[in-house]
């Protein structure tokens, strides 16, 4: 009966795909699964669902002992599989409502596995994200392998179809069927299939680590410092609670530092700000479940802040490369923040919970109070009062974009959830392929650019947006292509203006180091500058800048090239200083420092980083590629947006630090215009005092010993003891909060002086 019901479902779906509307097709698949038996001519018909494309990358149909199949082809880079969409939210950009799974029934006759990607749009493999591999055993057996598709790794962009991709198919092998289903499916044997998928992923991850770890060096854990004596109350309940800042680097053995072990949690923020709260749990005995909960935060006569509804996340530990991206050193570090109110906590591993408290923009100033409760096995709990002071002002921001992401999506195919997540973490620009394309008729096609730019505008992104237009550079080989090149640039600029981005930049060549690349960049920039209103952008190095200066508008230095104030001040009147650097260090403090007080210190126009990048193979294994995974987010089983990390949350804190500095500077300028010169001077002295601790040397941003325990790039440097002491003082959590408090106080005084 089970086989009969599946066969009937398949026939029904195939018939409906050819004759019915998408709505009727959806209704016919109310059980939230589809079985696709391969071997029919419909497999290759682009008008049918499901189908394979392009057809020249897939083999013939056949039969093996009564099993119908279709063969793959060997040496195929990728092939796309389009299936009917189901169990998704049509009102939320086609997000799937549950985790999905795909079972592949195949004959394992290859010694190389095939990689499977899921279509989500945005960064990744042609708009798709890695979900796993199948095959590679080369034992000639028919097998079922089920792969997990996290919620943030699949969506339907058109409300009709899902797309999967097979990639890196080294050898030809037969495929009999694919079954795509959601966790909400009525598919027979659902629990067994999901359990098999989870076991397969866990087993493969363990096997991969077993293979890779001997090739790497475990640096072990740094000295955590002294452990404060446990109080009778802590001993009685069996655990300790402390509150590190989100930008502090934590390890399994971390102990509370000064001010983190407190009887009252004090927080400060502006209306509209997101307040990060890290709750560290050090257990004296193993706890099967530690649970964290918040009460709402109340102020007499004012609407309560619904902290009780904030989503709690727990950090998951994993092996992470330390030092250079391609290095062979690693440590076990807290990484992915997974949703869940409770978590297992062991005596030998610090439990780390995280909550983001988002304050509405209209939050009234004043003091709000509540509690955070940490409960353990047996009903033992710790209740810590919370005092949140909301300042009587909102943070200000320049009119132009200040912080952005390298977001290498294909053909303007932005993922709305990734775009939203970046915006919520302070990003307001992208370096991405968002420009018009050269149409087949010779006329530029700007429709995809309009869609991408409209999405960015809806999420609060600002100009300038940078179009990563490397695909057009090939046209510069022939002067005859210049009209086509100019038309595409002009069409992109026009789309930008119509969607609210009056200024745009164009990025043709990345880090031109060699004379050949510099010459290529120069020619491309000359063509770009030939179009009225177009700005040129290069990820720069000093040698390239010397050549490109006359035609280079946005000078985006790698952070390592900002070695002194002369470089920082070397911009020409037609230029704007930008910089970029990775955001993937395992030390979250750098992610706060660089986009924050460091950027304010050097007065950069804008800066760009990396968060959503193509993963090097398995995103949950940092050791399996030629370099570490250039991402600070992870595929999520629980959310349509990727799971965060402390590094990613720290970046938002850095943007806020920058905005505190900018708000004070902006108010001081207004005060001077209003004749309040003395008040403006007094406020600027506060800002100068804060920024005086910042070393402008980009190689040492944050001081020469910042995170030295975890950064092997610094292990052989001879350090001045005084510099080390200064750097440790800078790295202390108290410096950031004290600096913000000073700036906030000066802002309030200026607003009083201005009558605001």
C-alpha cells in the first residue's frame, strides 16, 4: 500500500504540473512531500514539474533489475533540478515553514561524492547553499541517503518551484528517484528518514574531523585567569552566572572578569537600539538542562519592554582555525548561536546563552527594571535584577552609507532574509552584483537591477551602493564594445536614481597587485569614468593607488595598508577613504573595534566586511577547505535567517559605537552654528579623549596584543610591556561601555544647551 500511494501521488503531481495552475498543484500536495521517479521523458521537459536542466548535462534513461533510472553524466560542474514548491509562506518571500529533507535513491558506482546545493538566492553557489553530499562509496549498491536542508537554506522565489543543484559530479551513476519533504510531511516513515538524515550528517562530520584533525595543531585553551571564590549560594544551587560583554572572547574554560560577576545587570541604550545580553553559566556539576528566561522590563507609567518574548540562543562549540585563514592551528571555540530556551551544561565547558533585546524606536527614556532567571536541574535557580537605562536621544547616522558587506550574489539575485539580517546588524550598503546586464538584443536589461535595488532600499540601505561588475570587464578588451559597456553603466546609474540611490560606485578589479592587473583596472576605470556620474571603486593597495589616483573615486584599502596617518590623509579632493577587512576572526572584540571607534578615529567614509560568503565545503566544519570558512553566520534549522555568532553580534555593537561618536560630532557642529562654541569644544574634548586610546595603525588596530592568546600571527612579535598593558586595558570590556557612557553624557549636555 505504501508503494502504491507514493506512485499514485507521483502520477497526480505529474499530471497537474502539465495542466493545472500552481495553486491547484499546491493543494494536491497537502502532505508536504513529492516523490520524483527518474526515467520519464518529462524529466527533461522544462514545461513540466519536476524537470532537469540543462538537458545536455544529464544522461539517458535505463533500467536495472526492474529499477528505472536516469544516469548522471561524468565531469559535470552543475545541473539544476526544479521541483514543485510546498509548505512555504507566500507572504514572507517564499520562506519554507519547516526544515526540509531530500532522499536520493541511487546506485553508488562512483568513488567521488556529488555535492548538493539548495536554492535560496543571495550568496553561495550560483544563488544556492551547500547542504551535503551523497555517494562516493563505489560499492555498486542501490542506496537511500537523506540530506538535511535547514530552513534558511531553501525558499521559493516564484511561489511555484524549489531548486536543488548537483555539483562536481565526477563519475556517471544511476539515480532512480528523489523525495523532497518537509518536517511537517505525512510521508510514510518520516521519523525514520529524519533520524537517518541526522545520523548520516553526524557520522560524516565525525569521520571528516577524524581525518582532518591530525593535519592541524590544537593550540589548546588560553589561561583563563583566576577563578573567583564561589559563594555559598552558588555552591548550594550548583552553578555560577556571570555576564560577559558580547565582544569578549570566550572559551570553554573562561572565568568571569572584573564587573562580570554581578548581583545586578545594568544596561544602557538609545531608543531603537538592540541590546545584546550574554549569560555565561559555569556549572559545578553536570546539568542536563539549564534554562534562561527574562521578565518584561517595566517603568512606572510606560509600556513595558517585552524582553520575555526575545528569542534565546545557546552557543555551540566547534573547531575553528586560529590566525591566518589558511593556517593549520585551531582551537575549540563557541560559534553558532542556536535557538532554544534550555541547554545541556557540563562542568568542563562554559554554557553561553545570548539574547538580543530590540528596543522600539519610540521607547520612552528612563529606567526599566526586570529580572533574568537561570534555572537548573532540581529547581535551583538564580534571579538577577536588570536595570536598563534608556537615554533621552536617538543615535544619528550620516546621510551616506557607512558600513557594508561584500555580498557576492549572482545576477542581482539577492536573498531578502540575508539582506534584512545584514541591515539589522548595522549594514547599509553592499558590494554586490546589482547592476544592469547586457541584453541579447544589445540593449541593457535593467529589470533585475531595479528589483535588487528596490529590495535594498526597502531595508534602509543608503547610497553609495557598489556594483561588483567584474563580468563587464571582458568588454574592455575591444574598443568596439565601448558603447555597450557605457550603456550598461548608464542603465545601472539610472536604475539607482529611480530606486533612491543617487550615488553608485563600480568595482571592476579586486586588489590589483601586479602591473598587469593594475593596467586592467586602469583601463576599466577609464571606461567607467567616461559615463557621467559613475564612480570607480577598487579594493586598493598603495602601488595601485599611485597609478589609479586620477581616475579612482572610492579608495578602499585593505586594513593592513593603513599603516600611518599619512596614508589615511592622502585622499585627493575627488576621493573618499574606505577600507575593508575580514570579520571572521574568532576574537569578537576586533569585530567591534574596527567598524566602531577605529573607523571613527580615522574618519573613513565607509568600510566593508564579510559575513555571508561561499562556504568552503561543509559550513559546519572550518577545517575542510583550503582556507577557513569566510562567514560569521550559519545555516539555521529554526529560522528563515541564518544563525548568528558572537562575532556577528559584536559587529553591530561596533556600528553603534561609531554612531555614538558621530552623534556627538554632529551635535557639536550644530552647537557651533548656534553660537554654542564653548559647549561644542567641551563635547569634542570628550570625543577626543575616547579616541585617543585608538591606535591608527591598521596592522595593530586595537593594540599590538589584542587577542594575542588566540592570534598566532602575533606569537613571534617582541612586545613592549607598556604597549601590552595599554592593549589589555583597551581590550577590557569596561573601556567600551565607559566610552559610550562618556559620549552619551556629552550628547545629553549638548542637547540641553541646544534646547533639544
